[in-house]
């Protein structure tokens, strides 16, 4: 309180400097609190960003950052010449796009159907069951899928045979592998994805439905003309935000399911970088591929955040 | 009313059946694995087991827990999850508090915020991070699993939004009573944030229990492998070349029932915290979504 009195007695300029000093005196603990976070961000985020210079070097671990030879943009030229890169980028795009589209339609449909359920107990049990796979890791699910998709009498193939088909080698045939990736990803995430849609559904004004009822609209027409339009804004948000994931085809999933048989159709940028950099020791080239992905990814994220704000007035930060 | 019409009733029954089947599809694979893990070896290896054990036995679990590699990894995972959650939550609280202030009352706030948020948008990528951990000399220690991901900026943003939802008057009252910033955080903000702390702790725990990739690349000795990484290497990749495993381990994983038991134990902690998690996460998502 003494400080405040001082401010009142002095002129406007002096008041400002006093206020600044007062601000510092009261706020220094805030700066102290941020020290650990800033240090961790510098060491584990910004230092690796500086490590990107090895994309412009022919990095040799035993020579280090300073002794390794500079090669300029040689690695980037190589990026467009290396035979597998095109295929890997194409695989990433196609798998990611299918996952994004299916991962949007499935939860939306499920939420609309779940909204028609009026037995509350049934609704709760359903929600509990479908949210669960989201929390299990791809290691666990990978182990389970290897077991149930096995061509030698796995559960799913037993069903296929019972329906009169030939056993399918889901994880050993390129096209079936992509199909398995997309379906299993939708299976894991569709339940959790319904949460945002259910929240929007709960916000629809019931008077709209009552009015439609009076006008003689049946439930299908009500869904078409009230429910779906009401879900448009959140759908646009989810769609635009997923744009930032177009180069993320799901490292955890692919890594836990793939094998050399399906590298041609199932290898994605992240798994390619891992094999190249960590297993084969081509650290510079792997970093170049990673940098290419991060750079495109960052631009896409910023564009998608902007779009979400422009189209649906949604702010991420 | 629409739900009294014949057409809607037909739709409704079909809808219940459809949703019921979908829900079952989400849980049946796990039930199948559980059934296999409790079955005898012969029916399991000839694929006779469905959703109920045949020739009930706990043999697979006895073998699993008799294996020193497995027990070791279980302990590493437990240690990692506890340490990382405690460190992570302390960091989230002390970081979110200053960032929840208004720009006008805490100069420099937006600079700090952008400094941290930028790390979400852009990252150095796998190889530079790997070299860094190598150079820091923390390979093959538990810190390689904890420190790189200790600060979750997403969680900081969620907590920051929660702090902002608390009434401003509380902070002013604390100030008038003579509390400094540290005291205000400790005695006013943290006690009021227990729902948010609970939510974020559970999410952090699940994340660290499930994490497998860092353990696989940063650990060279199998004694330091967390459970998720062990399962990844032994069961999913079936790669025994990089690490020296016990002979009993090699023999065991060739049995389908033992593999199923190990997968199930890997999922068990998640299944156990899930009911609590579910109660919180809807609220948790809303808590991050409220903005002014």
C-alpha cells in the first residue's frame, strides 16, 4: 500500500518508472518459476533444432559437429534423387489422407447414431467400450493384431474362411497392409473422436427440434436439416486441424505392424528416417528427410490453425 | 412424436444392434487375448480358443513372472511412470502459473509463451535428439526416458486455461493478505486445481507407461528396458539379436499363451486406471477448450 501512495504523489513519468520497479519487485518469482521450463526447452528442443545443421554436413559421429565436412545442399539434391524417397512420401500421403477422411466420417456418424439412443445405461456402456482402445499403445495393439490377423488360424481369418474366403495375409501383402493400417487406426480412434461431436450435439437447442416436429418433419429430416448443420462448425475445425497431420501417417502404428515384405507400400517418412539414421548410420541424410518433413509440417500446421480461425472462428492458442 | 412412428421404431432397434456390435468389436480382441492367456498350451496353439479359456490354467502367468527380464522391465516401467509423473506435474504447475497472468501485469509473458509454443510447431527431429541424448551421457539411464519429454507444453496450456478460469478476486485477496507469488501458487491455486492435476497426472501416467520408442533407442542393456519396449522387441518385432535375453525368455515367447499373458499384463495398468480416467477426460477436454 505504501508503494501505491508514492505513485499517487509523483508526476506521470516518475509514476511509470516506480510502477515498473514495483512490477519487477512483485514479479521476480514469476521469472524464477519459468527457469526450469525455459532450460528444458532450450536443452531438449532448441539445441536439437540447432543440430539440424548436420543436414548440411556429411556428419560423422567421431568427427562431431565442428569437424564434419560441409556439403551445402548436397543432401537435399540427394533427397530428390534417392530412389525410395518418392515412394515413401507417396505412401505417407496416401495412408494419412485415408486415415484423416475415415477418421472424420466414422466418429461423426457414430456420434449422430449414439445421439438417437435414449437408454442412458446403454449409452454409457457403449461410450466406455469404444473409448478404451484409444488408451492402449500400438505395442499392445500390435501384439494383439499379429495374433488375430495371423494367416495361420487367427480369429479374423477363421471368420474369413467360415464365410467361404481364402485366408488373407493382412500384414504381408502391400495393399492389404495399407487397408489394415487404415481400418485398425479408425478402430482405435473413432470412439475417442466422438467426444467433440457429442459435446456439440449436447449444445443444440431442443426448441429447434420441437419446431420441426410441429412442421411435420420426421426424424430423418430433422437430422438432415438441424443436427448435421449444427455439427458443421466443429467438423470444419476437426478437418482443418487434421491438415497438419498430412505427413504423419502414424509412426507407432506402422512401426509395430510392418515388416520387410510390405516396405514398398507401407514404409512412411518416419520409419524411413529411423531405419536410415539409427540403423544404417546415415545420420545426415536422415536428418535432411526429417527436416523436409518438419518444415512442410510446420507450414501446414500454421495454415490449418489460420483456416480453423477464419472458417469456424476457432482459436487453438 | 417422431419416436412413436413405426419407421423410427424399426430404425431404433437396428441402431441399438449396430452400436452394440461396434462396442463389442472394441473389446473382443482384448477378451480373446485374455482367454488365450488362461488356456492350456494345446488348444491355444491349435487356435481353438475363442472368448473363453479352454483347459483353464495360470501356467502362462507363472512362467511370465518367473522370468527375470520381465520382472526387471516391469520395475523400470513403474519407476519411470512415477518419477516422470511427479516431475511433469511440478513443472506444469510452476510453468502454467506465471503464464496464466495477464500480459499487462506480467511483462514478458507473451515472449515466454511463444518461446514454449514454438516447440510444438517445430522440432529438430529424431536424429539430432538422439545425438543430444548420446552427448549428454544419459544413455542407458532412466533420465533418458524422463527428461526429453518432461515438459509437456500442451499440458501447460491446459493448466494455464484452468488457472485463468479461477476467480481473479482470490489472487487479489491473497495479495492483500501479504502473500507473494510463490505463496499464492502454493496455498491458493494448487489446492483449487486438484481436478485438473488429477486429469493431467492420469494422462501423463498413461503416456509414460505406453512409451516404448525411447526405451528401445536409448537403452542398450536389456536390464534397462521398460516393459513397453521389451514387449515391442520380443513379441512384436521378435528380434532377439540386439539384446541378450535369458534362455527361458526365448523358450517362453514361442508359446502363444505366454505371449498373450505378457500382452495382457502390459495393458492391465491402463485397464485399471481407465474408469478413473474416463470420469475425468471429458471434463479435461472441456477444461482446455474454454477460452476468453
